C-alpha cells in the first residue's frame, strides 16, 4: 500500500504512525517545531493530533507555535526557532530576498477566502475607486501581493494608494473604526470583517490573480532531515485530503484551536480549498511572477530566483 493511501485510511488514529518503520535515530531529531496561523491545514493537524500520532513511535515530539501572519513566521524560521510552517505567497519572497535560510517544501493552491473589503456604506464601488484611499494590509504578506495585482487590474499603481501596514489584529479595529478605507486580508479575518465589522467584498483574490500558499521548511532542517520532512509533508497532504471532504468538522477544529467563533470558521472552511501539491513548474512560474513584481516596485532589495530554494528530497 502506498504511503499516502495508508495515511488516508488511518488519518486521525494512532495507526498513522505505522506509516514508517524508521527509528527515532532520524538524524537525531527529537522535536519538530511547527509554525501556524489561525487557518489552514496545520491547524486541523494540530487539533486532531495527526503529527503527534505519527511521530510518537519514532520518539519525536511536536511543538506548535502560533503567529499572526507570515512575515514573523519567516523570521522565526530563518533563525531556526521553527522547522516547518505555512504562509502565503509573499512572505517567502521577502525572506529569500533577505537571505533567509528557508526552502519551499510544498504548495497549496488558493481558491477562495481572501480579498479586499470596504465598509458597507463606502463610496468605493470598484477597484478604480481605491485611488487616493488608505488601504490596510500586512507588509510582506499575501495580502500585499493581492493589493498590487488588484491595482494593476484597474490600471493603477502602488503610488495611487496610501498603504497602511498593519498586522491582522491591528487592521481589524482600524477597519471597523474607519481609520482605513479598505482592508486586504485572508480568512478567518476576511470572514470576521464581513460579518462582524460591516464589511463588503470589493474583490475576491480569485477574480484578480492565481495564487498559492506554501509549506516552508528551515533550510538546515530540510538538508539534514529530509526523511522526516517528507513525512511531515505527506501527513500534511493527507490531512488536507481529509479536510476537503469534512468542512463542518474542519470548522470545529479551527474554532477549537484558534478561539475564533465557530460561525466565522464555518464560513472560512466552506469556501476554502484544501489540496497540498508538490512545487510544480507552473507554481514556480506563478511565484516568480510575484517576486519579479515586488522587485520592480522596489519592495525587495534584489531579484530572487524562486527555483533556487525549492526543496528536492535527496534522502529517499
């Protein structure tokens, strides 16, 4: 039976650990530190203890570290504080430009669950109306890319808006009290803005651009513990397959781990797409386009070649 098929059959039970007969002498790994945000497959894996069940027989513990957005998660990974984590498309580009010790381990195509919100009573009716407006988003996050490509779609430039760099916890209140005119954000904050802060969707990301989120690993961890990293990716992928078929249970898992209300996480879960994929040539090309755009705008200090930090497992 293939590794992934076995995972699917045993997902959520201790039997998943039988996937590999490798001993805990896997390069001396005793602990895997995983960075996560308030959404996505890793939250589900944490709530259901999927990785813990898999690695316990190998004598490897799993530690979870929460982050509010991708940029600080990348900083932690660069200094070796975490080994693996999930982020949007932009954080690894900024990190690579800064020389961070990271690699792309896997990808997840984004279908829904992010975009730009404006207040219900806002005079902003279309993308072109963003000209001269204060647009809030997290610098270096996937929302940063969404803003740039949305502006391009309407023939606007980055200089046509006033970017207001805010973390999601700070941007929510700013949006609610009118300190910013629009908010580029992802779920579950996207759903919170819609339902709790009187937001109206100006544009969904899928209407503007093709985008991906990524599973990133610390470079040293990937180079030294490729077999362990492959197992993490396989478990992540199997968890995503389960999530795709169980949106209601996904919402409960997300709410339990993050503290975000169930009704909000239900909205997010039912419009999300869960599918973990290898880093294909098409995904690399899409990501390279994002990197080139950031460099052209002067948002990163040097050009980067995405392909250079795509992990290829040599420990098979």
